[in-house]
């Protein structure tokens, strides 16, 4: 049996909220119950980050893409150093 794919166009979601991804997760659940698969189209980085932060990347079948901060290498530990005397005199 062939799985029907349902495409959700996310291009108009400029400022996603927790409520946004809650509704997406509910749509995915309903789609799965009907034997379908929900696919997100044109999801912006903010939406992908919020989905990842909420722990729903696996549920919504997306991979949150994180970029290293400018000028820093990913997965690198920064050096620790002691602060000077902070006492106010």
C-alpha cells in the first residue's frame, strides 16, 4: 500500500510559536492515524530551531539546522580564564 504525503506549506510562518508547533504535531498525529505522512515545505530556520528545541524533530521528521556562531568553530570548547579582582572598593 502506498503512503499518501500531505504537504504543509510553512513559508508564511514568519514568527513561529509553541502553539504553532503544537498544531503541527497534532496534524502529524492525525495524518499518521490515517496512514499518511505530513511533510513541511519552506520551513524557515526559526521554525526548525523551535521544533528542535521542543524535542519534536523526530515527530515532525525534520532536522534542525544549527550554524556555528560567526568566527567560531563548531564543537570547540572555549578556554576558561579567571576574572580579575571584581571587588568594589
